[in-house]
């Protein structure tokens, strides 16, 4: 496995699919194999990728922050996934979103609008942006269509904050990160002392340089802390998170969510609708003829990915900054499938 992954990522670096990558594969006992390849910045050849490189997780934020917090609220009885959001946010009465449930949002079947420029729509005031997000008309009836959208995580993040009175970064630490000793995990922008170990992402025309330690996602930059993106982390922290999913009863200190939430999330919740979804997790894309729905995944636009399989008792993390080169997702999709195949012996 290790040799095959090393060859795969070395080829990806030499063919400019990505500047570099950090990866880890493990089980309930910890990391079994790991590595770092390539450079932080191709323009600085003396700066290699390191195992402790900080990556902009992009949409993996939806899992390590929002999914963890919503799971905690579900397990402690604060949140019923099937009740309409208007029961928890009275200001939604009379708006389309008021009849949507957390279950709809977690399965991407809510019918909320897809990705859009929040600043252009609602301005820069956070309260005004949140009002705009919560009052926007639906584009589909809930439960009719599976359509991935950042809005689902933005709305669930707002809901979690209002139910607890805590900002999402504080709530994420309380629900998961502190208990799992994810000490390097934080919402960006990253503190100045840690910027130099961050993997740069897309070129920013406004500053004339690649984004470094600043979230790539425009919503995260606008709102500071939000549910769709903005978290930075390292492979070891994500490994600790995924390790817990395999053996929650073995954790010395349990986060707010536990086995019931994990089991509920890692199964298809969308019936005959396609693509199949669990609760924010989805069955991992694999090469034709292999795999199945026992490996679950989530991906980030910057080039990040993580997988877990309770049945196979294994997890995997692949962190890259492919966005340094391109927004084209084609090359990395094939890379992820191959990495998953090697990591899970598919």
C-alpha cells in the first residue's frame, strides 16, 4: 500500500496535478502509514511539504465542525432532525426555509439555492447576510432532489450557534476538537506564527499572491466563522477524528457525539434518489467494479479528502493544495479514486 501511494503521489507532483500532498492511513489504534510529497510552493523549492503542514480544509469543515456539532445536539435531545426549522428559529415562520428540516439539509435535499456570491446578494454585515441566507426562497421542494450546496452547512451552522449561544468555532472545540486533542485545528485566518507552515492555495488578484493561511472560500472570508468552509488542520488531527469514528467507545474522553450519530450518518438516507447520501457523508467514488457503500467520504475544493469505513476498520486522509494550480477537478478525481483503492485494499 505505502509504495503504491508514494508512486501515485510522486507522479501527481511531477505531472503538476498538485504541488504537494500529505497523507495518512490508519485504524482504530492510530496511524499505520503516512507520507509527505512535493513542495508547499513550487516557486520556493527549499520548502517541502511536511507531515505537520496546515491545509485549508475547505468543505471538510462541514464534517469536522458542523456535522460534529449537529450530532452533539441530536444526541443530547436539543435537535430533532425531522422537525421544521421554524420550530427552532421562530423568525423563519412564513419563509420557505421554515418548513425545511435538519435532515433535509444534512442529505442535501432541502432545495436551498446553490453556491452564490453572498456579498453581492446581501452585503457585508453579518446579520444582514444571515437574514438573507435564511429568507432566500427554495429552488426545489424539500425531499425531491439531491443537490450539493454550501448553503446547507451555512444554515446548520447558524442553527447550531443560535441553539447554543456559542460561535461555531467555540462550539466545535466543545463538541469535538478538544476531546480528540485536535490542537492544530482552527478556523482561519491562521495566526501569523503559523502562516509559513500553511499550504498556499489559489492566486488572489487583489493581493497579487497566492492565498496563504487565509480561507479560500469567499463565505468564510466574509463571515469569519461559518459552516461551509474556513477550517485549517493537519493530517494527524484528522486522523484522530476519523479514528474516533471507528471506535468511539474506546476514546479516553468522548466528544459530544457518539456511536448513535456515527451509525446514523454512515448509511444511505436518500432512498432511491441519486446521488446517494448519508448525513453529510457520501459513499466514496471508486473505480468500476470495486468498493461499495462501506467506504464513506467527504472532499474539499482546495484538494482535501478523507474516508472512513467502519466495516473495514480503516480510515484515510489525503491533503493537497491542488487549487494552487487549477480549479479543474478532473485530474484529482482520478487521483482520489486510486488513493482510496490503495488505502482500503479495494
